[in-house]
């Protein structure tokens, strides 16, 4: 019990906080619908050669995550986050099966 309490009170690793997808810094910008056309910044008029690779509609190269991480479980590209998500899914799946299964068995009618 003490080990579980220590695990719950331990600070969250920074890698687990990065689960939310973020936009790349250079790709999001606010544009005003009012004002003269001359107020457009030069970065907004960048040609296809100046855009980041993969942004101009080109498909990014497909990366096989099994080659990078042989123990890939399909939850995340980061190996640490992938293992933690697999463990949490297993724990909560088994817990749910035990609770629902025992509730189902408890409420079965008696065979008198």
C-alpha cells in the first residue's frame, strides 16, 4: 500500500505532460480580415521553397515505429509514454473486467 501511495505522490515526468499534440511554432499565425493588403508580412507570402518540409501538401515519409522501438504497443511514438499507456490500459481493463464480471455473477438468478 505504501508503494502505491509513493507512486501516486511522485511528480509527473515531463514526457507524460507532452501527450497533447501541439502545432509547430512557425505554422500558426493570426490574420486580420480588415486592413490594407500591404500589411501582409513577408512570411505570409513565402513561396513553396521557403515552407517547412511536408507542409506544402507533400506526404511525410512513413516511419515504421517497430524498427525504432521493437516493443511498440501502438499508443504513442515515445517509448516511455507508450509503455505507461499500455500498462494503464491493461490495469484499467482488467479492473473493469473484474468489477463488471463479479457484479454480473452476483446478480445471476439462483437455480433453485
